[in-house]
C-alpha cells in the first residue's frame, strides 16, 4: 500500500484495486496480507475482484474502512501468528454485505451495524464480501480499560454501548484529516473507553466512556432534529423514544446548547432563514412558519427577529440585495464570503 498525502497528525495509507488489472490486484493484495493471513478466492471470481482500503494510524490505534468483493476467505494460522507477532485486538464493523467468522470455534455472522472483536494472537478464519470499518487496538491498551480479564476472541456484544460504537467510528474517520496532534490522544482514549464499555459494561467502564457516549448521543439527537424539523410532533418524548434515553439525559445533552426546545426552535428558524435568503421570490411567511412547527405567523416573526435582528421580510430583501451585489462584485464578493466563513 503506497502512502498517500495526509495530515501531519494522522498518517494515512490507501489501496485501490481499480488502478490495476483484477489478476494483478489479487496477487498484490494476497502478497500484502501474506505475513498475517492466507487468502483464498475462487478462480472464477478473480475477474470481478475489488479491494479498496484506507487506514489511518491514530497512534497507537489503526482505524479505517474497506470494501471487498466478491467473497474471499482468510485464514490466520499459528505460523502467521508467529510471523507477524501482532499483539492486538481487531474490530470488524459490518456496514454492508456479509462477514462470517470462526474465532477458535466461536462462530459469528454479522448483521449490518454489528461488530466482532478477534484476538490476533489466536487462530481465525473469516469469509467476507462487504463494506466494513476496521479498528486495531493494542492488547494492553484495551485490557487496561476492562474491569476484569475477558476472552474477547469472537466477542460480538449487543447492548447500548455497542450500538454507539458504529456512530463513534464513523465520526472519528470523517474527522481524521483535520485532527490536530493535540486532539489525537483524546480521540484514542475516547475510542478505547467506549469499546471497553461495549464489551464489559460496568460502572467503571461506563464512567470512562461517558464523554464518548454523550458525544455520540448528541450527534444522533441533532441528526434526528434535522430530519424532522418540519414536523409538529417533534417533541422531547419522541426524541427520547427514538434514542432510547431518559428525559433527564436528553436535557443534560442539550444543556450547553440552551436546552432541547430552544435548540429545535433555533434550527427551525435557521432553516426558514436559509429558504428566505436563498431565493429572489417572495415567500408566504405564514405558510413557512406553519410548515416548520410554529403555532402562528406572529409567534414565528417575533422569534425570527429575536434571533436574527430583522424581520423575515427583510431577510428576503437582503437576499435580493446580496444577489445584485454578487453580480457586480464577482470574484471579490466570493472572497468576502470565504472571509466570513473563517471568522
């Protein structure tokens, strides 16, 4: 896997079979795995072979995502264990497709959104044709976060924390290119703490994982709000039922954002503002207010002015003025837009 340009904080490598012939890609991928795995693929499937892998070294973790097809089998034997001396746990989180694993007699078939942990110091066989997220964690790092010794070879937990791991890893990978060196240790600690809580829920592991859990829950809550902004039935009770958390937990998550109701109101106002400022055409303010959960146009207009300092009608007028100014200013106007984003 040749290295790619990456941020200084997080080294990155990438492999993409589409840049080579299928047969050549199979041989190169098999060779890259040869120390750790024996790879088998049916000869008739070689012309359709695809493999795309991106990995980031979040020292000392390795995290990434992969796409493989068609079905391939990998076997990790004692000779591979002796050869690479990897003393890590590996997490495979299934996004799409199939992943089946035999971890020393512990058989696991994943459903999308589920993950399995395997011990790289023990034999394993797996068959897969899938899109997945990958995480390698040094043994000492994970075991220090556990409340007691555990056999994690083939562990595939089904609990609240396990359900949050997928969200956390997606967010982690998305943010890696812009991660600063100072943030790396904190992200590493949050990842390990959340994983430990998922495989061994206890007061100690839950306390350690709480910041990561809160971050994932808040992100899911905000996504839910964005998806249902136009619905009058967007309520605290409905959000709690969707997220499977208590009212007190939801209130705590939004405390720094001015509370749940205030956050929903501000997001609704922001969306309407975007509609008004994004068109030259005159809008029906009362209809927009009703479509975004406001009980009356009067209540909406008052809230709009409190948040933005001008009326909904003035927002539309400002948009028209801005469009005309953009037509005159050209590139200089665009530069000012960028400056505004950076401030």
